[in-house]
């Protein structure tokens, strides 16, 4: 389990406990002597949290001791070694920044300027394209009924990564 997944799992559990206790973020933050944004970032897994903070949050939310101990342990759990750390000299020094970004990605986007979406692959579009590209062709109707060839639509050049909840 990656460190990001661990943080999100822990944050979701803490948020569920807070909601079960019917405490708004503002009240919880004041009782924990934290700013509201810190509580929000912990609950969304955007920041790390210390085991002591998890224990304080669980005590405030009325969590059972076994769950408190498990969540505090999750906060103290060592970060797993990522695949690029095992590659040693084969991976360049600054690569870890990009690998961490890729690990946390939920969406892939691509820019394909030559790709024509299916809705535009019509006879009128083909005629306009041919006329603009080859003015000497005279815009003949030879290809008027033809559809502009292109790949089947795959979601406008980007797609969700399976299992991502963002």
C-alpha cells in the first residue's frame, strides 16, 4: 500500500468518526487546537498526521480503544519503498518527483492535434478539409459522401484511472 493510499484511508476513517460524533470541522479543529484546513487536509489524505494527533482525534470522536490503536498504528506505519528506489543507479536523481506525481494521478490527459472526433467526421467537414488543404482540387464531390477516417472516440483524449475516486 502506497503512502498516499495509507493517508487517504486513515483520513477517511477519521472523517467517518467525526461525522458519527456529529462534530463539525470547526468544532473539532477548535477542540484539537488545529486550524480547520489542517483537519480538512488530514481527512482528505493531503498531509501526514502524527500518531499522537490521531489518538487525540479518536478520543474527541469517541472511538473505541482498539480502533484508536489501529489508526494510530497506521499513522506510524513506515512509508513503503517505491519501485524506483529498488532500481538504484538506473533511475536519475530527480526522477522521484515525477514518479510520486504519477503514483497519485487519477486522470490521464493527452493532446492529439491530428485527431478528429467522430462528430466532426462528416462529408461537409471532409469537403472543407480537402478544399482548404488542396485548393487545386476544386472541392469536387468525389469524397463528399466519405467520412474522414479516424480512430473511434475514446473519451476526448483522456480517461479515468480505474479505482480513482477523485
